[in-house]
């Protein structure tokens, strides 16, 4: 059996362009949907705040509990965030558990300073997202986006974690391992 070289290419401006990593085959989108790009933004371990409801002062994905500090900056290009990870089983024998993430957003001026810096409206709450209700250790995945699915459009975000329990004796949840990705 003999192998013969072949040319795989396309015409551009009347010239044949060979397909390679530097010059990939052009693609025409039949349905008008552009491919998305996913960036790894943050990964690590953090123990969520024990609280029934979310607040910007709860610990964020970077382990920071200062409610003024954003988790992600220069983020206006992201349409949504994807949060994946793993949580341990809770201690203290609770009868129920809910692990939540909250997405907080704010706009900034061209220098990166928040447009509003005092009072209760420092952050806009985009939403709460249930990550897990399992009392067993396990994985979770949540897409953090606006309720209407439109692009987020803010400059800075704070992503906090909180856990609530029913029953048990001093229940708590150990460190949650999380990966945050942003879709452009």
C-alpha cells in the first residue's frame, strides 16, 4: 500500500491556502450561533458561611469575607459563570442541608472603582443558586446567570457561598472544592 500526499485547503483571494494550525478551515455558521469560549477563572477550597440566606459579607470563592472585595474583576465580557466542584458530607448529623452560591455584581468607572461605595446597594444581587441538597459527599454544577439568560454585563462580581442545615448537633460543612469558569 502506498501513501500519496494530498492537499487539503481552500481558496482565499484566488489562492489556495493549506489547512494547518495557523490557518484553520473557515467555518460558516448555519444557525447563526457563534461558538463560545470558556476561561478558567478561579479554583480552590473554601468553607461556606453557615447562614440561612446569602449576603455579600459571606465568604467568597477566594476565601475572602470582606464584603467590599470582588471575587472577579474586569469581567464585563462574560455572559455567565459555571461553578463546579465537590462538597464533603456535613458533620453533626443534620436531617437536611442546602449549599448555595450567590452572584453579586457591580459596575465600575474606567479606573475600576465601584460606582457606588456605601450603604446596602454596593452590590446588585443577580441571584441565588442551589448547588446541593445532598447529605452525602458529592459533586455539584451550577450555571450562574441572569434569570432571563441574557449576558451579565457588569464589571466586577462577588460569588459567595452559604450553607444551611435542619436538625443535628452543631452541624457544619468542611471545605468545598470549587472551580469557576467564565463563558465569553
